[in-house]
C-alpha cells in the first residue's frame, strides 16, 4: 500500500471503470467499498447493468498493457479460460470498404475475451485485494454532503427488494463510475452547482448480435473477421470465436443513423448478405443459430466537461463513461478508463485526497485526442450533425486514403493499428515516411472483393493449432505514474465495442 490518503473510499459502480479505480484506490485507502445495483460476485455472464455486454467488445493494445500491469498474469488467466491471443494485425482480418488490410505482424497483443469474461476475471482479482469490499444489490440514491454542499461526506444507498432502510456510507472520497447514465450532473444541480457542459455527437447506432454453431471453421489460424464501418460502407460486423473453441461463434452487426441490423432472423441474415465482404454470409447462411438476434442501441456520444466547471464539491470524483461515453465501435472506452486510473494513481501519490478540478483537467488531456478523432470520424457520415471544420475534413480524407493504401502496404496497416491501439499518438500517421507511403499506394484502384469459402476443417481441431504469438509487450512503468511521454490517442478506425 502506498501513502495513506484516507480511511474509506466509496466507488459507485462495479463495471470496468469502477474495478480499475478500486485497484488503484486500494493502494491509498484503508478500505475500498464498491457499490453496485447488480449481483457481481460469482457472476460470469452478462448482467443487467451492462446490457452492451452481450455484444462485441474490444480492448485495444494500450488498454491490455495497463490491465496486465495492474493485474500481473491476467493474460495467462484468460488464455487458461479458453481465450486465444494473437497479433492485432497479423491474426485479425481487417477490412475497409470491402478490401482487406494487408496483414503483417504488429507485435501488439490481441486478447479477444468477451466483456463478461474479461469483467469476471478483473472482478475476481479485485475481490482478492484484502481491503476491497463489494456491496451488491444496492440502489444508489445520491450523495451525503455538508449542509452547504461544499464537501461530500459519503453516499446514500438502499438495499433492493424493499427489505431495508436507506443507508449512508461515510467516506473520505466518493468516486462515480456509474457509466453514461451517471446522476452526478443532477446531483450537482440539486446542490446549487452548475451542470457540466456537454459535447454530443448523435450517431443513432445499434448493435445486433447472434450466436452460431458451425461445422466448418471460417477462420483458420485467425482470430476474427472485422469489416469496419466506413462512410462509403456504413454497415459493419465483428465475427469471432467465443472462448473455448467449441464451435460457438459470435456475430455482432452494426448500423448507424437508424440503419439498424434487424432482430428477425431473415432480416438479420439479409443484413449479413449486404456487408461489403461475402465471407461472413458464406459462413453463417447454413450454420446453426443457437439464439435469436438481440439489439443494443447507442444513440449519442457524450463528453461531459467537468474540467470547465469553476465550482465543484470537495471529495468527489467522476471517471470512465460517466465523464465521456465514446461511440463503441472505436473501442476506446475501457482503455480511456484505464488511462484515467493511472491519472488517479498519480494524484494519490503524495498521500492526500485529489483536488477534483485538477484531476478533471488531467483526465481531459487523456480524453481529448480519442474524442476529437472518433467524433471527427463520425462526422464523415453525411447524416451526422455537427460542424465539419477544414481540419476534420482533411483528417477524414487522409485517413480514408491511408485505409486504401493499407490494402497494399502492410507497414501502413501496422502504423494504423498502433494508433488505433492508443500506443502511438495520432501525429505518428503524419510522419514523412508514412505520408509518402500513403501517397504512393492510396491512389491505386481497389480490387473487387472475392469470396473465400470456409476451409473444410472441423472446428474441434482448432484447439490444437498453434496461434502466432506477438512480440512481447514493452513493460509498463510500475511507478506512481505509468503514463508515456506521448499522450495516447485513438484514430478514426473501427475496432469494436470498448465502453
């Protein structure tokens, strides 16, 4: 345990952001109390509080680095649970506008666990920390404060089921990680503070997911097929094995601006047929569906600018999706929450309670680049409302050309994956050598998509196949900071759900 900042901290919300916060807070408080309305302990499947957990999720490379640093051995645990790791570029079939990015070994590790599996393993790790305690099945009612509202003294909660009175959980610090439905803006208003300004990008996105059992493996040694949504081809998909290699596959379809993948079986299959690559349709058209399609809607991306508030109560912090909820197809949410946890550690390093306004300014720096580029990419869709500055138009045009060039140049694919994985800053795509490669290959005419019939190999033989292992990840610093000199950022890529 590091320098003591207080006796008890209450974390509101037990999802990924809350677990990452609890891990860091356990180093500086005698007790960490994590509160959630759901049952958490022992739950290994989807839960009510994370409805998007039934759909495709992705943890980009930087996020995995931080998780492995915070929870050493996590990768090995996931692999033992049936998750097959591989290379983010060489072992995933990425497609833009129906054209496959030229594969190459990127050295970045992809660990394609589903959201419930990943969350379960992190939860068990946090549960094993001696000074962390879970309070399950409790509704969060609000904050307990001093009479003038200047300082937060704890949180008010109530057991579910009508069997108990409201409780006040005294705390030296309260951290809100309740996600995009956070009530902190309302609580601030009730206490006489202003609500944070919001940036909003309405995308009207939906995921629709169905599971299949197949007799013939469509992937070979690859991990997944991902035809990324682009303005030219706005329908996208994520198709991959579920952990265990027992022939069960998950297919999540995405559609933007109200073009939602249907939940009726025939409509779902027709949407699959309309994708810019035929391979997924060839795989599922005669496969055995094991459930009905299920939809999750995501109407709008929101960044709440707490860093702009001039007044804020002491001893209250907000993190994760409760601050910024990204378009999930860019897979930024979990990794940005992980980056924020490193900021939190830095603010606790001297053994004092964080200053909320300073904390919000610092996490805003981690949010800014991913938000600018993901929101800018969304503005590439003509139907998305928003101001398209010359900078936005220029970036979108350049990224589109880079994606075309990456079909022919594997170095560009790797450069793109590194920025999408929040390893390199977005400025890396503007290095002179990269720009020259884009100019050289970006004007080449695309080749028509060619269907690839699934390899005639039974799925029960896949577990015996070796998977190409990426180059070892660089160590993440274990000091109080853990951040890198270049601020990580996202790109206008599509990498899967990351909230």
